[in-house]
């Protein structure tokens, strides 16, 4: 017992003891599931029956039109979220950091509040807002401008608009706080020096703010790529299930859920999940290389 206490209280063992919970959780909840998924993707798993099928699941994916639709939908959603949820939160953060906005704490809390709201509740509310009934909020908005009601969630373009509206409502405040944190690390003396040299506000933004916000931008871009490709619950709640007209709301994770949970094809669903992992890693590694994240800093 005394030897154990000496080990636990020794300065050499302390760092390993503090790191141990993370290592165990990483091994149990990430490494082990990953290897299990790789193994399952080469199997046909049915209740009480497991059969090794090699690359059959991956060969089916190449011919699966529903999977191709899910990939296309997820890519479109991801690209639009990158377009909307990086520039605008950055501009909002710059406004919040300036002297133009008063009651900054109130607006920060107001914009961050949607992130604390349950996706189930938010999805249900937005489904009612975008309902095809004439009394829904969006159709009333159209009627105000003299347009006839439309079936928002049965048309591809308007359904994407609904999904992106949820995304912007939910994540604008979060990304804004990331950029605000990045702005706090920029030396205010740089702006003062630029002002003395005759730089205007746009010059300060493009030549000081934007370059020095690059690490924060790379971080937001990285998590946004993953979040866009992994979107599921918003679509599930918007269409009140995993079935949408002509699969216009089907995502890669939604297709994984359909195959693995609804149809009990865990081997095929594992292959879908691994393809998603490879796509997300590939895109993020490419953008990190292009942004110079792996370059060594010159001394």
C-alpha cells in the first residue's frame, strides 16, 4: 500500500496519472470503435449471423444511387455552410469588437443562445415554420408580398434554404465567439500604427485583422467541414424522420442510420461511416496543407 502511495504521489508518475483518463477514454471510445467499424465493414452482419464478405459492401456503395445522393446533399450543405458561417460571423465579431455596438454582452448572449437550444425542439419549430400549410410563418411571409403558398420541404431549393436557415440560426453565434477570441489576441498597437500611417478601416481589416485571424479561420473551417458532412439531426427533425421526398434531405449520416438502424445492415452501415471518415479527413488535410498549417515556422 505504501509503495502504491509513493508511486501515486511521485513527481515522475503524476503527469502520467493525470493523462491516463484521456488515454483510456481515447482508446475505449475512439480507437476501439474505429477498429471495430473497419472490421465490420468487411462483414455481413445479421441477427445471429456474421459472414465475412470482403470488399462487397464497398462495391455496393459504388453502385448505390441513394448513397451518391446522400454524398451530394452533404457536400452541398457543407459548402453553403462554409460560405455563410465563416464570413458573416467574422464580420459580426469585428462589429462586436468595435465601438459601434453597445450592450455587447446582451448581443453575444442573444446570438449564442440558439446553440444551447435542443436540436429536437428547434427542428420541430422550423418544420412548423416551413410547413406547406397556408398558415405557416413562411407562407404567410410569401402571402404578404403577394405570392401563393409553396411546399417548402418538398422542393429541393427551398428545402436547402430551410436547412441552411437552421444552421445559420444555430451556429452563427458560436463561430462569432471563436472569431472574437481570435480578435482579442491581436495587438491593438498594430491598429494604432496603421491609423497613424493613414490606413482606413478596410485597410486595417484586410491587412491586419484578416491575416492575424488566419489560425482562428483555419480552426473554424476545419470544424465546419466536419459539422457540414456529419449533419443528421437537423434533417431528421425537419422532415419528421429519415425519409424526405426524393431523398432531398438525405445526408451521409442519415443514410448510415437508415442502413444500420432501420434496416439492420450494420456491415454496410460501417462501410458508409468509414467512407464519411475518409472524405472528412481528406478534405480537412487538403485545406490544412493549402493553408500552411503543417509548415514549420521560421525562427
